[in-house]
């Protein structure tokens, strides 16, 4: 165990009075397991599922994703407004977390139990409708959940600790949604002799049950967590954008984030295609992706104490920028990897876990600072308004990246299938997939640093510099 990890554990055991119990940190973090599955599994698996199992044209598959995600621009702020105004014996946020998580669970399962429909349009309508409902439930869950972090403590350092537990659970959710999910598909099809469609159906049932358990855990695990009381000075949907715009540190943060999330969307949508086609792994991709995800997740979890220490030592924004730059550099080594040199892929996965986990942790920690800054400046509890805008940027940015990648596949002549096979592609298609997957995200992530250079908010989040 590293010195930073030992120090982190010691601080949890010997903490000043007034801090939350560790059980509450764990209870809050557990919610991100289901949240991360809902965020990552469709983003990672849905493109390859729609184009190689359902036989949906890549461009139409991209439209399914972007239409459903554009809806969250409306759904997320509505979830923020309603949870801001709500007062129940279970708190302001927890009832929505419960209802939204269970609704998303049900529709997640339906997504991979698509009926046999004749014609591209009928299939497109079904997938779009189900994915719209899923994202409605996800908005009900994710916006109140994200908002809770800024309400649970007024101490900026404790908020970073809270978010570190969330990031640890994020890595677990990534293992389930990114590693276990494709492994189930491979197990059913390769070991049990099932069809690809049956593999995805079993995956949906098992992973859906985990989402439901995560939802129940965060609901009951945060029952004693502090929360801010609703104020009469709540705001309308139209005013939310004005609130966000007037919070200049927040504007800078989400502007950089949307660039990063578009990049992440390309990475999620392109992962299976890059490994299966450009690297020549074929069906072995369903066994390689789980290992790749697990390495990333373990590296991310292991790095949390180090990242928390580094942010306290050099500042959140400094760590944030360095992680973005080093991530962009590290993924360029994919061009040196092929099916016979997987050790390069594993080393890149370690770097991704460290640097991707770092800029995600710093981004959410900085978000809580901007939200707290707004509350101190205005005297109004409108955390849900800002968190909903941030959440919408996350989802729409990822959707834009996924949609752009899938539409790009259509433009370069990618060949779809409806039986779970991986049709042979031309060398030109393989090269363009590699460029889109490796170069584009690096340019976007490193470019977002120029935007973050305009961020001006003290680490205490109590005043603007």
C-alpha cells in the first residue's frame, strides 16, 4: 500500500468532529455504481448491438442516441427544478433517486429485448422510444444524486473526499457495465452456445438487477445525510440557464466539459469497433474489453488517494489540466499496438485509469465548488439548477460524440450486419476508425485545457478572484 493510501485511510479513521460518518460516504458512493452502468453500458455496447445484432444502419443508430440524449436538455433541468422545490420525509432528492433508478432499470432491460420488427424505421422508432424513457429515468436519478454531494457538506475538502468515494464506485460501475456486461455476452454465446441476441438479453437481466440494487443502496444508505432545505426563491426552467450563465466559473467548467464529453462519446462508441476491426481482434473483443476495463478501473481506484493528496498539494485545477494532457498523450500509443502486442494496450489502460479518473474526480470536485459559490453569493439553494445543467452537458456531449462516430462510420462505408457477425471492412475503413478513435479524442481533451485556463475561482469556493 502506498504512503498516500495509508495516509488517506488514517485520516478516515482519525477525523475531526463534525464530519460525516464513513458509512454515509459509502452509501452515497454506491449510487454511482448504477449511475455509471446507465451512463457507460449503453454508450459502450448499444452502438455495436444496434449495428451488428439488430442490423440498424449506423447513421440511424447515431440518431437513436442523439435524439434520446437531446431530450435530457429538457429532462435534466426539470428534474433539478422539481427536486429543488420538493420537501418530503425522505428529503428533497432521495425519492427521485429511487423512482428514477427503478424506471431506468426497467427500460434498460427493454432496450436489449427489442422485438423482431421488419424495416429500419419500425426498429428505429422502438429503440428511440425506449431510450427516451430510459434517459428520463436516468435524469430523475442522476440530477438529484449529483446535487446531493454539494449539500452534504460545506467543507470543500470533505466534498472532495465524498467525490472520491463516488469515483471509487464509478470504477466499480465501470467494471460491471464495461467489463462484466460484454463478458456475459461472450459467455452466453461462446460457452453456452446461445445466439448473440440471447447473450445481450441475459446481460440486460443481470446488469439490470445490479442497477436496481445500487438504487436501493443509495436510497437507504443516505437516509441520515444532511441536506439543504428548499427555499421559496426557486427558479423556473428558463431562469436556470440564466443562473448558470451568471456563474462564470461554472460556465467555463461546463464549456470545457462539453468538449471533453464529446471526446468521451467518441471513445465509448468507438471502443468495440477499434479493437474488433482496426486491431484485428474480431470476436475476441468481447474477452479483451472486460480485461481492459478492469485494468482501467483498478488503476482508477488505486489512484484516488494519490489524486486527493495531489489536489490538496497543488490545487484541483492544476491536477485537472495535467491529467487531461497526459491522457491525450498516453492514448497515442494505440498506434503501436496490435493483436500480438496486447501488453501495450494494458499499459495504456493503466494510464487511462490514472489520468481519466483524475480529470473526472477534479471536474466533479470543482463543480461542487462552483455550486457552493453560487449558494454563498445568492443565498438561494438552487444546487439542482446548476447540477442539472452540468448533467445535461455530460449526457448531450457524450451523445454527440457517439452520434458523430456512428454517422462517420456510415460516411466511410462501414458494413452493418443483423446476425451478430463482424463483416470484413476495407483497409480504408479500418484506418479511419483508428484515426477517429485515437487522434480526435486527444485533440479534444488537450484543447479543453485552453478553456480551463479561464477558470477563476478560489479553491475555497467562497469568493471569486
